[in-house]
């Protein structure tokens, strides 16, 4: 099984959202990392077949997805960035509606809904109106919808936004279990969400893929560029202007321990630290607001 | 395999010059094909008729309730009020009443216009097996079933106790109905998603007002002599409606074409 993206480009009037992207997705969890506006959502929509590319093509096992039509959508699960629902829908109504659009039989629908509600701990809210649920629960309903047809290709756009730490861990576990022999593509700007579950990562910037590899391969690129040093707290403001700070931790005696990325040590008595994906992200997205989240 | 794919494969095969087929390769191909077939996951999928039935709960139930209320109004208006000599509604007002009622019938579909975009369901619905064009057709079909029933009942009720022929009554109902449908359809194609419902409602009320104004200022429009023109306009509207429907379904096939709402 293979999903190949060949020279995909999407141009709007005055902006190129995705610029000549080529990528071959194989079974496993793939993360698509990038800052807001990098072109992740546009790329995902084109892979989902709901947005027409300006040029380039997407092939599933060698056949263009446009040709496959409903056969492609049949093996496809998609969670868009914005979760929508009709206001009169309960959780069960929504899933039944989506199951009918996915062409599931009644028997399979009931079986799948029971299974997913249990897995995503939504069984208690089965008959509740979606509009009355919290953002995290609504997101889980969206994830359940994407998994209804047991897809071979699962595309999730910012799936963890709004989930609390516990829900994120549960989501990661479900995904790891699900991804066997399937292609899962997760777009996010929250590095910690994918650092431990993604088999491979693609990093996107300004509409282009700038790096592809396993977490270890990508992290190796940061060898000798991640440092840790301790400075007096009052000097932090000064150093923040000269180095790219990843984390700051308060120490005793009015000092702070600073982890930062730099070509050379920028703080006195700095020592190299073992790099993480988050460091690479910050390195690549210099000048852009990075979303940093504490590891769960 | 869809039709496009099948014809492309057939064309590619025809383009090939006569090939030397080796028995060994043929056996290998057969084995590979058999293995691929056995390895594929069996997916049981419902037919369109089953899908249509399941949409009754989500679309049909609401719209049919609305149309049911309108049906009661039809019984009151054409079955009782218009034939009751005590009532202010004299049979001579029938053409304009039929027209206004037909516009109301068309209006029962307005709550479903732009609904997917309004509630941000468009993307997720587009990525499903059924896809948006088929879903739209299903909605139109379910709304249309109720509308046809309402139009038929109105026609049958209005026919009794009036001097107008069945053909005339049908035309007095159909033309305003088709004009209302055409307008709403084009609003759906060209207007922004958020404003579609409001624009359609305004358009329909404007149409009702126009029918009244015409009745008051140019009653000749409703005379027997104009029926031919009404008939021609009906045919024209039917063609425009079909073209609009085709345009809407084409627009619904891609998110960049229907980002404003479907």
C-alpha cells in the first residue's frame, strides 16, 4: 500500500499555498509538522481529494485518486481541522449519519459505533447533543467519525487541538494500535503529540516539504546545536535576544536553567544537550511563533 | 472500478501493439491477481436505495413535517375557504392564491440550502463515499417528493368547485413554483453561504408580492388568453432549473468551487 504525492501545487490568486510537494506515504504513522499557514491543511485537502490541485497528482497504489473516485473515499478516513455538526444531532445521530454517507450497512454501523464509543470513552454521552459537549469530547466524536469505515488511509488535521493531556495519551494509544498496515497522516504544530508515535515525519514550511525522516534521523540534524546553560534570572531577557530559547526552568538562588538552540554556545558554561524533535522544529521555524507544549 | 478508469484501461489496451504473451507470465499475472483479490479487505457497502431510505430520518422527517403543515393549509385554503361562498376568498382569486401557495411549497426546501457549509459539515461530507453531489441530489429528491405531493393535492383540491380546467390550474401552480425553485437554486450557486437562506426567503416573498401586484394591476396576466405564455415560461423555467441543477452539482464536486457554501 502506497500513497504517492507527485509535484502537488496549489495556487490561489496571489499566494502559493502548496508548492511542488512530492512525498510517498507508506503504512505507519506520518506526521506533517509545520507552523500555522505552512500549507498543511491545503495539502491534506488535496490528498483527501476534496480540493483540486493547480498541478501535480496523488496516486493510491499507482492509480490517480481522481480516477478511483468513491473507491478511494471508501478506504479513506478524514478529520478536518474544524469540526462541524448539525445542531439537532446527538453523538449517535452524528455517527449514524456519517456511517450512512460512508455506505456502511445498518448492522456494521451499530457494531462500529458501539466499538468506537467504548474506545474513545464516549459511551456515556451517546445520546447527548453534540453542541452540549466540551471541545475535547466533540473532537473525539470527530475522530470516531473518521474511524467508522475502518479506513486504510487516515488523514487527521490537527486532531489533538482541544484535547486534555489524558485524552491526548489515549488518542496516541488508539492511533498506534490502529496504524498497523495502514497509512495515518497527522498534521499538527504540536510536536510532542507526534514525537513518540510517528514512524516518519515531514516538515512543511512556506508550502514546501523541507525535511523528511524518522524522528531519530531528523533529530540527528540537530547534533551539536542544542545547549543547556544556567544564568541569573535577570539576564534571561538579554539572552533571549541572542539565542533561540526552547525551555526555561527556575533553579535555586535566583538562577534559571535555559535550553536553547544555536550553532555555537551562546550562554556562559553551556553544555550540549541531547536533541529532540521540538528543538529541530524551533530551529527550522526561526522567526515564526512556535507552539511549544510541555511533554505529557 | 469507475467508468472513467475502465474506459482509460480499455483505451490503453487497444493502443498496445500485438503482444507476445508468454504462458509463464500469464500464470504469474493470474497468481498475483488472485493473491491481491484474496488479500483485499471485504467491504460490505449499501446500495443507493438503502442510503436514500436512511436519509429519510435525517432530512425527510424535518422537511416532511413542514410540508405536512402546508398540506393542512392546502386543505383549508382550496378545500374549504375558496369554495365557501361565505368566505372572503372567492374562486376568482384562485390563480393568484395557487401561485402564492406554490411559492410557499418551494420555500419548504430553504432550511436545507447551504446547510452543509453553514454547519461546517462540507469538508467531512465531501470526503465520504457518497460525496456531496449525491448527497445534494438526495436532499433535493426528498424535498421534491413532498413538493410534488403537495402540488398534486393542491391541484386536486382546487379543481373541484371552480371553472378553471385542470391544465390551467397546473400551470398557475407550476410557473410560480418553478420560478421560485430557479431563483433559490441560483442563489445557492452564486451567493455566499451565510446569506443564502435569507436571500432565498427574501426572494420568495418578493415573488409573492409580485404575483399580487400583477393580479391587482394587470389582471390580464391571469386570463385564459395568457395560459399559452404561462406554459411556454414553464418549459423555459424547467430548462433553466435543469441547467442550474447541473451547475450546482458540478460546483459541489470540489471544495474550491463551493467554499462559499452548498
